[in-house]
């Protein structure tokens, strides 16, 4: 149960914009996520579906957003869990049907128990179905049945849908550009995650467990009524060279770096930060060399996040700095052109093997097609887009397929910030999280 993070008008505007792309005689069906079983009769914490959160802010389980315009104008409704004393004694309070209609941005509300019968008759009355499939087996089946089972009377009366479409292509385009109100919440999320990283950096000492750093960060999220937006990555020493490491069960030794990739979620809006620091409070010469290179690549990538630049401009900027730096450090022995390759696929990718940016919003890897019209380097950046910038270098000490100078072996460094695209250039939403060597060493040694 939660409050609405946005004004009713904001939701109504989103719904109107979405509906304006749909033809007459359409029905929209957006289910929320299902509870998923952790083990036996316990489940993972529930997290509402992002389309549901986006269109109406309903964050509780077992719900559908439904709208239709077959009466000439759009009517919206929510199907929700009805009040039920016994269920509420066991599982917690429910908002219920009446309050849903009164406080949420919909025209009407119904019990979830009525969804099948109501939708069945709505399907008869509409020509086009827009449904997010794969979430509700029973609704998917109902829609399928409405197309495949033709009764004589339905055929004669021309009833029932003639098309089924996935509305996500419309909603994803909308979600790509954040409204001022969404940006405010993304800022809060970025700020909270920055504070959590500072807490973790300052608590670091040799011998600390990766899980202890994880608990400082995630504990800080929880103590601020937030939660992680993805499982925190805390990789000490060469664990930092594993991109999606999440075991977080090793001790971090004196002399090692730790890479922490952790972000939180506020009203569903994610932050995504990575910082890398020495647990003993002092970067070694070699760690410093690699860190400086990654930081220069990150700063160049942020600078490339300008309105009109292609989505991959940040990656190209970071790649050029990385390739040049790897040559200078003697890690690559070739020309810059050779290091970069014909299409940013040269040998620098042995050590920087992931992308630089992804969209950020209601999902940490947010929706939105990067090349909607086949653009080679992605669509042009627009005001209101929010994306991460996260170059990294990884010298896994167990790799046998590449030559890694032994002095750099085992080093993994990534630096990641969240960037808002504006007409005055990129704004770093996570700017309060320190990332220069001096700032980081100061915090650990304070
Ligand atoms: Mn990221």
C-alpha cells in the first residue's frame, strides 16, 4: 500500500497521451506483476509492474489497469483486490475497490474477481486489443479465445476483436522522456544512493567482508524507506573483474580495491551508481593509473551526452580515451586506430567489454528502443532522457586468452553516474557521490 508519487493530472496526461495513439474501438489491458515464489509458501517482495506504476501508480499485487473508448470517449478502470477481513488479517490491509476509485486516477474500479466476466464482454464490444502479454495467463487465454472461437451469433453481428497488439511500443517511447516530476524523484533516488555509497566508503577497512559493505548500503536504503533497484554488486580484489558478480561473500584484503555497483528505488524510480576504492584508503601506483584512465573516460563520456548526439556518443567518447590510455600504459601495443577497430570492436574490448550507457527510469535498465529507425549509433539524445555513464576496465587474473601485465593483473574498476540530458548540457544526478582519488582517500582516512 502506498501513496501516489504524482498528481492526478500527471497520470491523466500520461493516459491521454497514450490513448491518443490508439484507434477507436480499442480496449487496453495492463496487468501488474505476479507474486513470485521464493520457496514453498514464501514469496519474494512484491514489486508492481512498471507500466502499471507509470499509468496509474497502483503498487499493490493482483490488479489490472483497463481502458476502452468504444463509447466514444476513453473510460479507465482499475481491477483490484476487494476488502476481505480474513485475507487482510493474514496478508495485510488492502486499499479496496471504493478507495481505488476515489484516490487513484481512474474513472471506475472493480473487484479483481470480476475481471474475467467484465473483460469477456468488453472484448465483444471492441475491435482492437492492446494487452501486455505474458503476465496474466487467464487474460491472455481470454483474448486468444475471443479471436479463435467464433460463435455463429458473434460472426453474424460482427462482434469481437480483429487485432491484438502490444502497447509497450507506445508506452516505452513515452517513458524514455522523463517529466519534470519524474526527474525530481530520480534526483531523490540518485541522492539517496550517493549517500549510501559515501557511508560504505567511509566504513571501509582492510579485512572487511563484501557482505558487510552490502549491508551498509542496503541498510541505508531500508532505513530511508527505500530498497535496492537491483542486487548490489560488491566485488573485492579480482572479484571486481566479474561484471555481474553478486556472491558478495569474500573478505577484502589490505591492498585490494573494492568495486560497488548499487542503486536504490524511490516510488519505482531507480538510481544506479558504481564506485571503486581501495579498502586501505590509499590507491597504489598501478591502481591509480587505471583509475585515472577510467575516470577520464567517464568524464569524456558524460561530456558527450549532449542533445542531438547519438545514443552511443558516450560509448565512443569513453572508448577513444580507453584505447589511447591502454596504449600509453603499454597494455595494448598498436595504433589508436587498430586498438579501436573498424567499429569500436578492437582489442580495447578485451578489457572494456560492456556498453557505456543505458536508460534509467522505472526500470534500472529502462525501456526504450535505442535505434527505432535503424540508426547505426542510436537515436539522437533529447531533453529529459536519463541515462547512465559507466565505463570500466577489467584485468581478470585468471584469464589466459589475453596478455595482462602482471602489475595490473586482478584490477577491476568501473565508475558510474546517472546523467540527465538538458539543453544546457548533461547534469550529473549523482554528483554528490565523490569520485576523484583525493576525495575518496580523504573520506576513507577521515
Ligand atoms: Mn548501470
